[in-house]
């Protein structure tokens, strides 16, 4: 009987540790309604970690996620069709903007450029009126995807 009680206690303790570990793992992610953009910069990573530039390139090019090519030309992705001309070319963007500025622009461009910009905020819940029900209360990109795109953009330097 003592063995069973010990196993039950051990199982409960392990379950508690798993919950605590999960809480610690997600505690570092900044929630979309708590992003501290100050002076057009967002210094801290949304996830507490550096992004993956390879994954960021994929998100950047993905027409169903970032869809960045809809508005921006990018010579690194010349193999893809239909680069937009609405936003600035992103060749050399890492020489023009700091990592903190690029992160702020991606999170909520309206906090950086003003309400008149047509660039969407990719990690904000303040997206305006008439949002489709499936998208209400959701961000366009996850915190990790934003960090990945920032990491990718930081690779785009002048030759």
C-alpha cells in the first residue's frame, strides 16, 4: 500500500512540474496586448529568443502568412513572382532600420508610421472593424514568426 501511495505522490509531483515547466516556457512570450513599443522601437524579443532567419524567409514569402511580397520587392526572392511596389524595397533594410525598429514595424506598423499606413500590424489585436469571425482576436503572425521574420530581415544588407 505504501508503494501505491508513493507512486501517486510521485505522479502528482511530476504532473505539477510539467505544468510549471510549461508555464515557464510560455511566460517569456509577450502577449499581443502587452507589447511595449517605445519611441518607435521594440527592444525585447517577443519570445525571449532570437528568431530563425530561414523560417523567417519562408514566412516572408508565404502568401498566406506574412505575404510581404504583396507590397515589398526583395531581390533575395527574385525567383518568386509578383513583388509589390506599395511599400519600400527591402534590399538593404537591415542597414536602414535597427532590429528593434523592424520588430516594432512588424508588430504594429501603425504605432511606428501612424494610422494612415496601409501596412498591417502582424502581432496586434487592434486591427480595426469588420474583422472576419475566424480571425477576430487572433494575430496574423505568432510571436515566434515575427521574431523569425525580424531575423530574416536583419540578413538583408547592402552588398
